């Protein structure tokens, strides 16, 4: 793999060869070569223009979203009587509207955090199982099933979570608070009879994002150079040692970017959380008690009945969610860049 | 990598007889432990009265005991290998159980209502006390909206990915890469809000299926770009170099060599992005208007869509609504499965033979 | 490489499959959900098909053709569905779409001229009157009360039937002051019932809702000092559980022992929940019936001017047999200034909904018909739409 050239040098080489070749061709064939040359250049130029244009379109869309969010949010924030970042009330009508996202951000981070804690290890396990443990014959089918499950719509997760799962998790809630109640987050105030809590939402989000993370991670694991794996095995490594030394390091950036994909969905998941969670505006870290809310679910719950100011406030909270994902992505990029030597292009 | 020195108790004086085969655990031990684990699970269930907890402890018991046994009988390396194997297997079980449960429950709840009549009728003129109506209008809406979104997002996303992988250097490419990541995190409802303000409020169009498509396209775009980018990156440079060395222009190299090589992964990525948007409810709620009758024109008038239909029926007061919601959810899952199947077949049929 | 597939060709094939699929489906789908074959009955039928309108005088309609779009209150969605069904049976050339996505969304869509009329749980707020006028090309938008519905206080307590509550007790329960079902306050109202010591789980709406607004208005007006918070679309306290939508609240109450919640009457009925009778201070506790709700509405004052029929309810009414927790939902439309292509449809549809026949359908769905006096005024206002 050390023999392969870097993208930059490849590009330069190509450019050089191109410029070197055409004058020669001109001299050799005279007028006959001319249309060919312009065709080549035109084709490349058009193609480059098209693909660059597509990239720029994408930037324009993002700018549009950002500008729109900021403008609408600023409108609403001007009329806010509370502190937008530290309050957890949400009163947008009446004479003294006051709203803040503290509780919402807390709930969003907690539920997505629970989801990632559960989903990432399990998804990596699933991807490993499909790529390295399952019999070759069934592996492809299993991978296909995981892909299908990524397609179950969030409305269905919401229905299922509300009707089927949450009653079943009540026992787990009681058990956790009985035995682990001394840990603050497992403390339980209410003798409530509901499992429609942040904890349950975290589990549902984990189930939702798991197939996505697993599918992407699996693709990455499949790209691990066969030679690396066989080298490890030839040195006498057990299967696990081979995975630990060859597969996981190669797949690390892939796992991280897959997790980010999942985290993005977990942070922004709207309908399922709105349907399942017994929400309240105030912040709670007690994940076994009903209460708490997420930014996205709050938007879904409040939007229809909100007046202009209310919608502006919700958009402002959407902006916070947006910034939140931006921070997460920034952190992920730093990690991925640090591991760039494993990027597949040079493998 | 370094091979860990084994700590078997052989005396160092005498050089070990060739250790080509090491002492390995008799095959009956894992089975015996498995039986014991089932016992532990049943016991937990009897004491705590909870199947999930029983399953958890049974699994834990098996993993711990088999690893310990292997450590004693074999060595630490093999013990950790067995531990890892058990954990990977249980991760798969843990993942599959809830997912199968969702499918099974949806089929169970929705099967009865699913009929040709349900598929071929709209909800036009169905009163709250009528056990009639269907999702025909919603199927049309979903196919048209997702199809249009794909027509916008797939070429745009693919070209962007090509730009990033084949051409992109410098600040523009880095900026685009960064914003693709940011775009992944755009919550669906925010995308809906944006299109609402841009298309409906600012440009003055009415709610329509196409407005929904725009929001769906925004949601599809980053997934398409990202997966296509990953797949294009994995195409060995040797292929590109070989083609360029033959004097093939770059754009033809990309279209004829790079894309076909990566096509299987790209199609998987596109399918995943369709899977992401086909079940989207939140943006459509703001944009397509929710009709009850058939409208085949996505550019004018209200439409419906299957997830929207599920959402609407779930919030309806009619006692026939939950059945319709589940049946629609089942239909949606079936449609997605068919789409996936077709994509897989095309991918397998067209894809060049890969290494494995 | 022997095969050289082109992605463009493939994605085009995909799109083609999707579009072709849609077109094939188009050929076999049907908008017709009527009981009879559609061929016989045609437009302008003076006698309504089916038995849905029974004794009420059939409405006279001029049946324009086209598609009418309305949006708004989910509380009147069931009523709308029935009306749309009956209206379309009478006028087969007309199509009515009603999106029950919420009053706020409906009003907003109306102000943005996206829909020709909005269903709303509250009349247009003073601050929004100008927007209504703007949407109606300079003439005022008017509130037409069309559907009235009782709000049920539904409970799930094993072994307890015919629970009686009064405003103070309900306020105490929802404020978290009264914590168990055998509390003295509840016992005093239900001397004969055997009340368990189950903790009370009060369930409220997690979304903004006109139902919450009307319910808290009632608690404030009739509950005295037991209810401190101001009426609002958002549930004001942090006590108890929450759920989205009336169906969500009904579902939680149904599945949770010791739960109590408020919801539109039809949802409680559909879920088969016990509904509390209200002790208003009248001689006997009032049961939730359409008639009892209608009585409370007929005591309402009209505060709008001209054809604007904004109502003010008296939640603290002690009138005999009047059920005080009522929700009045309006249709908001332009008095003049409806676009010419929509006007005949709006007028015709609202004529139908306010007609005796239209109103008589309501009672079967857990709503209450408008009191005769108000209904007459609504008809006059609809007739004057131009």
C-alpha cells in the first residue's frame, strides 16, 4: 500500500501528462487532432463544472437554512422575557412570553446519549457478526435484514414504543431504581406507573439508529484489506486478536462517522419521542421518572397550535439543535482527521 | 503485532514438544454451560418475574462461565477470543430481538386490515363511524414525493461526491465536506420549516407534494453524498491510473471506470437514504397538506403520504383508525422491502465482482 | 471490464419504475367509498342518500363543483369527516379536504391564504384580527361557531362507577394536591362508592391545545382558589403525566390504573372510559350528554359584532342540567373577500354544516348541536358570505 500515490501527486501527474501530450499531438497530426482535444477539454470542463455546481448548490441550501433559522429566531428572541439559554419554561402567548431551551437541550442530550451508549457497541457487534462471525452463506441475508430494518419509519417506532414496548419496560424501571437507585440518574421520585420516560425514549432511539450504524460500519469492515487480516491470522492471532489489531483500527473512522449519522438521527428524531415521552418542560436528569422533553419533540408538539412568536421560538430552539449537531460533527471531524492514514483511498 | 507469551505451566527446562495443537476445551462444555444458563434464566424469571431480565442473566452467565472455563482449560488469549465471540453473538441477538418484534407486531396488527380494497381506495368521504377507506391516495403521494426527491437528490448528491473525491482540493472541497456533515444533522422538521418559509411563504406556492419532495431531497442529499463519497474513495487508485494512462479523459474515467466499480455501494447508500426519507412524517405535515382523496398531480393541490396517513389515523378519534394506521405501516414496510429487493438484485446483477 | 453500467441509466430506470408504478396504480384506485354503486345517484339529490340524516330537514344546496380546502382544529375533525362524507354524497362534483392539524396551524394557513376556511378552537385573537383582514382583502374575517363539544373528565379506577367530581376537586387533583383516590374530598362527593387507596395519576396534554385552554378556563372560573394558574393552551403545571393529543391522553388513562385525564367526549366514549359527572352546584350532578353540553352553550353570550359570532361561555354556570366543561369550535372565513373560485364552495359547505341536517349528525359523534338561537344566527351569517 505504500506504493500507491497520494491524490495530490496523482492529480499533478495527470495534469502534467495532459499538458505535455497535447502539443505533441498537435504537431503530429495537425488539424485532425484538434476536435479531439477540444472534446476532451470540453467534456472535462463541463463535468467539473457540473460537479462543482452541485457542491455549491449544497452550500447554498445550507446557507439558506441557516439564514432563515437565524432571522426567524432573532425575531422571536427579541420578544423573550426569559433567558433563552438557561430557562426551562415555554410560554409563548400572553402578555409576558418567556421561553428557554435549558430543559429541552438537557432532555435531547440525555436521550441521544442513552441511545448512543446502547447502539454503538451493539451495532459494532452486529457488523462484526455479519462480516467476521456469521457463516458466509447467511451473512449476506443478515446484512440485508439489517438494511431493511433501517427503513422502519419513525411513526411505526412511535406506535410500537407506545403500545408494546413501554409497558414491558416498566419492570426494568422498577428493578433499576430498586437496585441502582443510589446512582443519581437511576433515582426515582415518583411511584409512577408509567415507563414513558427519557430512558425508554433512549432505548427506542437506540433501536432506531442501530441498523443505520450497523449498516455503515458493516460496509467499512468489508473494506478492510484482506491482506491485513490474513497477515494477522498467519502470525497466529486468534479471531478476536485479528479484529482488534486489523479490523477495528481500519474501521475506526468509519465507526465514528457511522455513529455521527446515528447521533444526528437520535438528536433530531421527532415523531417517535413526541408519541412516547410523557413530557414536561423542566429539566430532569432522573431518567426513570416521566418528564423532560427534547427539542425536536417539543417542536412537533407545539408547532401546530403556536402563534407567530411561538413558531419563532420553536425555530430558535431548532437553531440550538442545529448548533448542537454542528458541535458534535466538528468533534467527530477532528477525531477522523487524526486517523486519516487509514482512509481507504490509499489502501 | 506481538504474540502474547503463553503462561502454561510447562517446566522451562525441557523444550516443549511442538505445540502445534494446544489444549482446547472439549466441545461439550459450552453446551453444558448453555443448559445451565437456561436454568439461570428460568430461575431469574421465577424470582423476578421478568423474561427480559431472565434472558439478560442467562446470557451474562453463559458469557462469564464459558470465558472463565476457557481461561482455566485453555489460555488467556483464547478466553478473550471466546469472550469476544460470545459478546458479538449476543450483540446480534440483542439487536435483532426488538427489530423482529417491531416487524412481527406490525404484521400482527396490520395484516387483517390489509386487503385489495384497502390498497385501492382513498379516504374520500369516509366518516368516523365507517369501517372503510384505504391508502391508495397515500401510496400515490409517497411514490411521487419520494421519486421526485430522488430525482433531485441523487444526481446532485452523486455529482457532489464525485467533485469531492475526484476533483475537490482546497477550501471549497473542505467546506462542502464539512457542510455535508452538518446537513446530516439537520432535523427533518427543520428542513420542513425551511421549505415552508422558502417555497410557501416567500415564493407564494401552495402546499403540494412537490414542496414535500423538496424537504425530502434536502434530507436525502447528505446521505447520498456521504455514502457515494465513501464508496468512490474505496475504488483503488490503480484503476483510475490505468484508465488515465490509456489516455481516457478524466470525465470518462469517472463515468466508465470509477462509478461502475462503486455502483453496488452507491445503490446501497441511495436505498438507505430513501429508507430514511420514505418514513418521514414531520416535514410532510407542514408541506403537503394532507388530502383524503386521490391527487396524482404532485405540483398542485394537496397530497397525502403513507407515514402521514399513519400519523393522521393514529390521532383520529375513530375506533377503526388504529387498524388503518397499522395496516398502512405494514404497507409502508412492504413497499420499502420491495424497493430494497429490487435495488439488491440490480446491484448484484450489475456490480463487478469484488474481492469477496 | 466487460459490463459498463451507467448510473444515470439506472437511476432513470428507478424513477421510471416508480412513476410507472404510480401510473399503473392510478388506473385501479378509487375515491368512491359510498355504500351504493356510484352510478345511480347523481348530483343535486334533494333526498340525502343513506339513512344518515333521519328526521332533520334536508339542507338545500346549490352544489358547486371543485375542491375546497380547510384546515385547523383537530377537535372538530370527526365532525368534519362526517360532514364531508354527507356533503360529498349530496354534491358529487364537490370535494372537501379538511386537515385536522391543529387550530394554530389552521389559522396560520388561513392568514397565509392557503385555505379558504379554518377550523379553530378559539376565536381570532385581538392581535391577529389585522392578519385576518389582510387575508380577506380588507374585509374582516369572521368567527362562526359550528361545533360544540363537551370535554370529558375520564378516569380509570377499578370498581368505581358514576364518579362525581366538582371543579374544586378536579383542580385539586390536577394541581397535585389530592393524591389518592380515597382522599376525603373525593369521598365527600361519592359517599356510596368504595374508593381504593390507589395513587392518582393525572394525565394532561403535552401539546398545545384548545382543549387544555378550555379545561383550564373552566378550572379557573369554577375552581376558585384551588386553581392558581392562568388559562393557557399549554398545561401550566409540572404535576402528573402527559401525552400527545386527546387520543394519547385517552390511551394513557385506559392503560394506567388510577389515571384521570381530560379529553373531548368522543375520545372517552371511543376508549370506553368512565366519565365523571360534574357537581356544578345544581340540584343533581350533571352527566355528560350532548343535550347537557348544548344547555351550557345556549347560556353563552355573543361578544362579536355583526356577523362575527364570537361566543363567551359561562364555565361557572349552575344552571340545572348544564354540563359546564365545553369546547366551542369555530369556522373562520372571510365575510367578503373569499376568492371568487372558492366562494360558492365555502358558502355551500358551511350552509350544509350549519343546517339542521348538518347539525343533527353531530350528536352521534359525541358533539352537541348548536343551540337553535345561535344556529339561526350562523345561518344568517353564512347566507351573507360574499
